[in-house]
């Protein structure tokens, strides 16, 4: 059977600070540069959620895009949009909210809602030139 990938694009705005609490300000600045600003900084994130699987012969869908849209809204946009990731999103209480870690958290939040026989992958754009991809643990 053929496998097809369907994707939904979403967007959210969020602030964050890249730093380790156990490092000095000088160490944080040396590693994270201006991203360690103690007053935080923000991004306009673009998110692409892709689901790969076989086409259901009854519906013609890999996954109903309306269902995918609603999952992204409920589990990602509502949780992250216009939030300070460090201070308002529980997953980042002890996890540095880098684009890499954000993509993994998004994957973990969505994976339970995607059919087990379908693959899930996340592409997260922090800027128009910087993005990360995550498709699950290897």
C-alpha cells in the first residue's frame, strides 16, 4: 500500500529565554548570546505538523485535516500562543525552550492523538531561516 504525508501549517507567538539556572550570567551569555536576555525575547513561530500513513479506502484520507487542525489548536496554539514559554508552559519549567526542545514537546503533546500506525513529524520555524525537524525517538 502507498503511504502519503498530509501536513497542516500553524502559527504561534511566544517569548522565551535560553539559559541555565545553574550557570552564571556570563556563562549563559557566552553560550546563548542575546538569547539569554533576562528580559526574554520573542519569536513568531511557524509550525508544520505532518502525518504519514496509508490512505483509508473508505474516506480517502490519511487523516481528516479538520481533526488535525483542531488537535493543533487545542494542544499547541492554545498552550503556547502569546505565552512566556519559560514561565507559563509547564513542560519548560526545567527544560530550556530551544527550538529543538519545543519541537519535541509539540511532538509529545500530539503523538497520543494520532493513530498508532501513522508517523508524526514536526517542523518548527523559529525564524524564516532557522528551523528544526523532529519525527520521534530513534
